[in-house]
């Protein structure tokens, strides 16, 4: 197990390096544009100002030097300061990450509680009406964009019943009930759209497992159907679902951006959008880097738990 | 057994050509997929002939008729500046189709080039390409798109290129997998042993054999790209107004008026969902017919 962990950690290094290069390049490969935009927004355009701004952003140095400076700062936990608020990007991130984390966690709980039971049912009752209904539901959920669902939930209850979801954020530890009132609707919407993929995956996995020899053996020795499904099939079928949770992390974060925008939730998605619209590049690159590393860490945890759950993985 | 074999031979050597054959098979064996395909063609038709079909211009305003509910003259009602929603939906279909097909084509091209190079050459080119793909796939698609658009600015060509690259790089994994399995076949070794060059082998032997994967990849990408463009437009980072887009119609200033005119919230989202649903079931059917190994891709 120790070897497995070590190997997995080492494999992370090149990926992390490329992640940092992508983040760096995406923001600075076109430095002229960034400075031009900042200058035009502030109505200053003389050559001297331009040079000053470039020097302040460190853009006057060669690209490679810039990269190592930026990387060194990032490794020390310094992601620069917001160009508009002059606060540290890391401070903003620290305030906003838990909000997105809560939304993501709630959405994941919703997704799994909906998807796994329905996926199992769909597999053990293959080609019945219930199976078709479940599969149609997941296909429909794959096609419905989250932002439309969010819009419908905002508009129609308000028109019909004069009820609208809360859009005022309160921290969970101050007012838990208020907080959940606000977060639950977007979490359910996000969870439902995530559940489509998980449901399809659970169904495929269970169908696969149910055809294995050991299931036939379990049935042959006289085990009841419920015992076969829960004790024999589920334990093996659910292992890949853990991996799926990791694979869904990027989708979850992408969906969170949309939900945070619709329901005005001050998480990192909204922070990214605000950064984009204000052309606040340190903020944008900070969120970008943290999201990238976040997904890598989630995948690492998933991989490690996978190795822990399935002895076969450890020894290959 | 003999009947299946003769059927297979008849199918392989049919006089109708492979594309017509495929269409016939979709209709015969996958009715649901055929329905999806028909819906896609219908929307494509609406998109191509939007200029002729639309009863009004996309940006013709009629202040006297602002927020008019659906009627004979305006089947889907009008928006807050009196523009006909149906006409905007039709022109929006045009844009969605342009983005969908152009970006999906570019994505497929990128996937094929990267996947074939990575899968066939092995060694360090494969290593480097795969580590870059790893890093690229770490970022949530939408976040990556938002960041890149924020730098290059919104606009139709940018959107197509970025969506094409985004989905192309992610899809290269699938092509690579297909190439690796093809590479080990006897006919490739045979071609190598008679001294065929790498380029010849790639074009004449590898490419035709990964075609089913490529076709399926393209179809699934069309739906994904249309959704991604709509998401960007919804966030105000897509094709800029006044160009009508389905995502854009659900966002921006129109949102405040939806409480007065709830029909504004319905049509664009419904069209989007129907098109993506149709593309998905058509793609599933194609995948089942062409490449059963890829089941569970989405």
C-alpha cells in the first residue's frame, strides 16, 4: 500500500507542472491584451503608464523568468493581490472555497442518493417499464442544461405561487437553517443533473457484476435475491462508482459556477465570473489554479481509496 | 449461421454505399435513434432556412407589442422590446447548428491528430502528449472556457476554436485507445514488413479502421458543444448580442421580464433540451451499431 501511495504521489508531479504551465500561459501568453484592457478601463493610455503597469505586473521580464517567479510565489501560497480590491487572492479564496465545497457536497449527496438506488433497480429489473423510465429520466437529465432548470425554478414558482428560492447567503455556522434554505434548491438541481451519469454507470456496473460466476454460485447455494444483490453484487459493483465521483469533480465545479451565478451564492464560481468581468487577472488565475489542484487532489483521494477498497489495484 | 454470414456479406457488398446503408440500418434496428436523427435534421433544416422560415427579423423591435403572450401572429410571444420569440429561436437554431457542427468537426480533427500520433508513435511523444492531456482534463470544461474567453474576448470564431480545442483534446484519449488496439493487428505488421512508410500506414490502414470511433465521437460532441455554447452565452461570454442565441435568450436583461412573460423562459431551454436529447439518442444508436465497445462512453 505504501508503494502504491508513493507511486501515485510521484505521478502527480508532472501533471501538476503542466497544470501550472496551462494556468500561467492562459493568463500571460497574450500580455499586451491584458495591459491594454486595464489601461482602457482606466482611461489612461500613454506609453509611460503602460510601462508602469507592465512592471507592476512583472510583465516586462522574459516569459520563462515570469513563470518561475509566479510558480515560486504560488508555492509559498502567494497568488498576488486583486487588482480591484487590493486584497490578497488567497484570503478571498479562503472565504469562498467552503461555500462552493458545501454546495458541491450537498449536490453529491443528492446525486448519489438518487442515482445508486435507481441504477441498481434499473439493472436488476432490466428491460422492464421501470428500467425504461429510469433510463429515459437519465437521458433527459443529460440533455437539460442546468441553467435552464435553475431559471425555471426561479420563474415559475414565483409566477404561480408567489414563492421564490432564497437568494441571500448566510454562513452555515451562523444560521444553519437559513443557509440550507438557500443552498438546498441549487444543490438538488446540480445533484439531479449529476445523477444522470452516475445512474447510467451504476446500471452498467451492476449488469456486468450480475453476470459473474460468483453471483451464479451465490444463487446456486440458495441465497435469496436481496442477499445476492446487497452482499455479493453491490459490494463489487460499487467500487467503480467511487472512481466516477472523482471523474465528476470537474463537472460538479462547472455546474457550481452556473448555480452560484443564478442563486447568487458567493463561492469560487461567482468569484471567477466577477474576476472575468472585472478583468481581474490575479483573481482569475488564482481560482483557475486552485480549481485545477482541487480536482487533482480529489482524484488522488479517489485513487487511493480505490486501492484501499480493491486489493487488485494495489498490486498491479 | 450461414444466413447471418450471407446477410453480412450482402450488407458489406451492398450497392447502396456505406452511408445509405448506415441510415437504413439506423431506421431498421434503432427506431429511437432514428427519431433522434430526424429531429436533428429538422433543426438543421430550420437553422439553414431560418431566413425564409422566420416570420419576423431576429432583431425587429415592435414596442407596441412588448411582452405579448403567444398568439397567432407571435406563436411564441414577444420579448421585452417586442421582438418575435419564434424568429429569434429560428435564428438561434442557425447559430447553434453552426457552432455545433463547426466546433465538433474541429474537435474531432484535433482528437484524431493527437490520438493517432500519441497512440501510434508510442514512446516519448505519447508520454508528453498524454501528460498534457491529463493536465488539460483536470480543469472543468466550463472554467477553462470562461478563463480563455475572458482573454480572447467573446465572438463566434473564438467560441468555435476554443470549444473545438477543448473537446478535441479531451476526446483524443478515446481515439488513442482505438489506435492502440488497431496497431497490434496483423495487417499493420504486414504493412510494416513490406516496408510501408508511417504516413502510408496511418492514412491507409489505421484511419479507416478507427472510423467508427471517430464518427461516434463526432456525434456525441455535437450535443456537448451546443450545450457548452449555450452555457457560455447564458453567462454572457458567448456570441455577443444582438445575435440571438438560445443561451443568451435565457440570460441578461430578458431574465427580469420572465416574471411578467414566463413564456420567455420556456422556448429557448426546451429547444436546447430537445436538440441535445435528439443528438444524444442518435449518437447512442450510432455507437451501438458501429462500435459496441464504446458503450457507456457518456
